[in-house]
């Protein structure tokens, strides 16, 4: 039972921490972010397993994490507000070539992030060429060019 409680609590903790960190963290991973991810992984592994390094303990931990994920998915389908709270919503960052500064600050995105995405996905060079730039739930910036 202790293994199940450890796994469930770590699942919830990591979900909260990643929600606070925001979508930008998942969008752009620097070498520092990668190192941090490795350290978090190791700390999480130790917290999940404790002193139990058995195969059955690891299997129970994995099963618990998968069941937690399935239950959360089911809860999100029954409660749309919960899905919005956990996954967030898409956020328009640029409208008709104009930056929406308050939303940029809220999302932790810079104009350069938007221009970089515009260059790589649409070949656009200036904000004026962008009809909409949308920060998606997964952290990707979608660019809709002006016609």
C-alpha cells in the first residue's frame, strides 16, 4: 500500500509542478532544462521506490502511475473545467500583427519566440505578416499568416 501512495502522491506533485512551470518549459528545452529533468527523474525514482528495489515494487509503481493517468483522463472527460484547469486552453498571443503583451507575460513567451516559430513553420519574418499566433495546450506556437 505504501508503494501505491508514494506513486499517487508523486504523480500529483509532478503534475502540479509542471503546471506551475508552464507550457513554455515544455516548449523550449535548454541543456540546463535537460539536466534539471534528469535530476528530477532521479529524485522521483527514489521517492517512488524508497528502499524497495524489487521487480514487484517497480511493477506496482508503474501500474499505479498508469491507473492514475487513466483515472485523470476519465475525470477530465466528465468534468470539462478540470480539463481546462489541468491542460489549460489555447492562448492567442498575436492578433493581426499586434503583440498581446499581457498574454505574452502570462505565458512567459517573448516576441522572439513567436518570430522564431513563424520563421521555422511559415517562413515569415515580421510580426505584421502574422494574422494569429496561438500558444497551444502542448506548448507549441501555431502561426496563421495573413492572406
